[in-house]
C-alpha cells in the first residue's frame, strides 16, 4: 500500500501546494475537493492564469476523463499555446482531441483559429470559417474574421462580415467601428458616415467614433465639421494623449516651433490659425483642411503604428509628416505590383544612386549596401513621389517584436561604396528631407476629384468702391449625384471661393450652397452645367484665388488655384473684365445674375456650339463729359480666329492657361462711336458663333474716350465646338 500512496502523493503534491498557497480551506478539504475530473480542469486553469504551464498540463491530464475530457484537452492546448518554451503547434493536437470528444465544442474551434492568427498562419481564415459554419450565430467569429482580413486585398469580405456581426449584435460599437474604418480605407466616405450614423445615435457617449466621422467629413470637403469633431474627441482623452495632437514638432521648422512654444493663450491660438492657413493647399478652408489632416494622421499613427511603441514607431512619425505613401509594400504580405510609373521611377533612381543597377525582380527590394542583423526581419517600403523630389524609405522590424525603425545594419565589405551607401541610408535620406520639407499635404487620401468649370471677372465695387471679383461656377450636371428628398430627386452642392494676399493670409472667403432638381434627359448630357456665382469685394492688388466645388451627396470635390490681378478702376478710363455669358437680356428680375437693368447668365466654360450666340458683357468707368455734359467714346471689337492655347486645357482647367500663340493675323474688326450722359456705362454685345471657326478665338475690346483721349483695352478667350 505504501508505494501506491507515494505515487498518489507525487501526483497530487503540486496541487496540494497550490491550494495551500491560494485557498483558505484546510489541506484535507482541498484534497477532498479534487475527487472530480472537473476540479482538475479548474485547477489547471488556475495554474494557467499564474503562468505555471507545466503544472497546468499535469492538472489537465488528470481531468481528461468523462464529461470533462473535452475541457481538459482544450486546457492542454491552451497550456502549450501560451507557454513560450513549448512547441506551440502541439496545441493544435489537443484542441482537435477536444473536438473529437465533443464536436460542438465552440471554445476549442475558436482556440484553433486564435492560434493560427497568433502564428500568422494563413489557415486562420479556414479555421474561422469552420467556426462560423458550425456556429452561425456566434458573433465574435465574424468580428475576428473581419479583423483578420484587415491586411488583405478583399475589403468587400470585411464589409459583409461586419454587417453580419451587427445583425447578431445590433448596436455593438466594435461592429460600427470596423465597418466605418473599412469604408474609410476604401475612401468611400459617404458610406462611412452612413455606417456611423446609427452608432452615433445609439452610443453618443462613445468617443471612439468621433475621429472616424471627422476624417470622413474632412475628405468630403467639410473640414470645419471635421475639426469640431476632433476637438470633441480630445475632451475625452487623458492629457498625455491630447498632447500628441497638439504637438507640432513633426510638422514645423525649428524656428517655427520656437515661435509657437514661446506663445501662450490667445497669442498661441492666433499663431496656430495662421500656421494652418499657410499650410493649407486648398486655401478655401481657412486652414481647417490642413488642421483636420494633421489630427487624422496623428490618430492613424496612434491606431496603427502605436501598438508596441508609445506613442508610435518610426512609421507613425513618417506618416504624420508626409501622410499616406503612394506605394507601400511589406515583405511578409502579398503586395500590389507593379506600382505606378511615377513610383517606379523613384525606385529606379534610388537604386541607381546606391549601386548603379537596380534589382526589380522582387516586389520589395532591400538595397544591398547594408545588411540586417536578422535575416528574418520584416521590411516595409514606403514611396512618396512628391516629397524631396521622390522619397523611398525602408523601415524594418528586425526582431519581429513590433519595433519598426530604419535599418540598423552596417555597410557591406566594399569600402569604396561605404560613404556613398551610408549617405543614402534611409535614415540619412529621411533626415535630409525633413530639414527642407518638414511636412507635406496635398489632398485627403483617396479623394476622387470633381471637375467643374469656373471663370472670373473683376468689376468696380458698389458705389464706386475699389473692386469686386465675381467667380462663376459651372456645376457639371452629369458628374454630380442626386438623392430623393420630399418625393423628388435633388442635387446638393457647396461652392467656396477664397483670396489670399502676398503673405499667404486668407484675405476674403465666401461660400454658398445650391440645391436643385436632378437633371433628366438632355439636361444631364455630358458638358451641361448649372451656373452660379460668388461675389467678393476686394482692394486692387495681386491675389491667389482658390475655388472649390463639393458634391454633398457623392462626397466628391475639386479645387482649382490661380493667380489673380485685380485692377484699380478709380482714377482714369477703365474697362472691367469681359464676362462671357450664355445669355443677356433686359430684365427687372432680382438675383445674383442682375447687372444694372440686365440679366446676364455666365458661361464659365467659355465654350460655345456653332449653333449658338456668344454674349459678352462689360462695364466702362470714368468717362469724361464735355461742356454739354455728354460723353463721347469710340469702341472697337477685334476677333482673332484660330488662336491656340500654348499650355493646358480650356474650361474646367482654365487656370492652367498661360499664354496665347497666334495662328495668323486674320481678324474681324468692328468699330463705332457712341455718346452718353453717364461716366459709367454697362455694355453688352452678341457674336454669331456660326461665323467662327472651330477652336479657340480671342476677342479684344478697345475703348477711346474722345473727350479725355484716354484709352483702355480688354481681351478674353472663348472656344467654339
């Protein structure tokens, strides 16, 4: 009997020791409690929680009988899977044993899937689908599979999985969050907002959704709302997190950062507003677009590059400075290939600089000039074509522990190449780029631009004031979308015009909106548009003009920039700009298109068919009167046919027009004298497009005041199609 007793004591001694240390009951009571297999399983989990994997396995083995066998085998699998010293794949054997005992054992199936994910095994997808097939209403499996697809090229699968998850778990924040993030990655911002709408309604106190909604609104051309949502999000953050969004060290020159940090209170706020304005490419948002983009980048860095390193690894730093790379590849994934020609050009140039011959056989090349400590390191390649003349960066996770940084390797054995190679090391190249360009902002990632027509004309301001600039918009009816409201289809657009002065400060900014019935039939044909205008009163001078049109339904928007010289109409004979119009007629109608006693509908495209007439409106200022109070002046119209644009495309891209090259001297000239009683005259005339050749033409209006003998001239370009 004694040998048998010793065997029993040897087996139960670890269990007895654990209970003596952790349970208040007496040893006798503890031994009595261990009679059932289920208790051994419970003890195994207790050991597992303490990290005592060997004792856990022993306890689970004791429990592997009767009704507890499946749970015990599952526990054995967990013990092997969590033990850093064990062969993790051995865990699969025990999870499958658990399923052999109990085919419907959900936890074992999920543990198989979890282990595949932990090992980075592609079988994770099959394992999770196996869970879903066996337990179709088990919501966590759908969520886990959707997350597994995050790095794949099949976002549609994620959308379907998140939607299914929300069907089972309506109102769960994780489903809304994952769905919105997927749409944002697809740059489908309207759908992202639709996904977030019920979540915001049901869980308005959850601040995790605010950054997602904010970046969607920014991409849809409403940066003011985006900034407001980000700021609301900041209120829910601890001070250490909020400070990351307020830190400008990654997007400023050193002197700028000193100026910023030297200020406080209202002075700092004013400096910050000016800072974002100067860095806002679009100009139309008064800096809000760039500010919102900075917050988006910081959020992205914290979310995707801050899992192992606080606040983020090297990838997060680069991302905050330069945004989404135009090409990103990773050594352990299937990557998009080939990249664009612009990206490939940067890669070719970079490779030639290092060693003259660039190896393009693999999706992700690592320059041979330096080596990594561990050949199993993961590597990411990021390429920016618009930064520093083309920037290629290699960032590595050498130990596969989530600590991404530039390669820490050393040059190869070829001493003659050492200096050259090290000067082109990613860390050195990156540092040089940040010294000349600390940050870069273009447009929100994935934004699909909306092309539109626009034109401008400058007139004298009201009551003889300095000047007024009119910006004419042509809303393309075939490109804007519509939605049903009040039983009918309507389109909804927003227009913004902004002028910046020589210092880059926003001088004037105006915006307006327009809701109109969706076009049908011929109205929606390509090239048709709805006209609209914004009028801005300004002082004479040189400005930078930015115009934006945003489709509130599709989320598309476009921005065009041009230099604009606004003349002084005050002292001597002057002619306003020539406004190209679709139609001009006498009218007492009130509205934006009213000019004196005329109704002048603008033609922003300046493009006319041969079966239409060309209408042109302009104003004369400061005509002198004679002794009888009469004005006398001579007007000459000159139309030069077949003028050609030297650069750019007319219409939607009219801001690219730089010069006119004459194709000949053929002109049609009309001249006549007029008299009047007012120092200011509103004049319009009409041309028959049928008498003009196809292509571009230039019209010139010359006026001579026969009383003062002063002269003035204006020209305009138009197109016959």
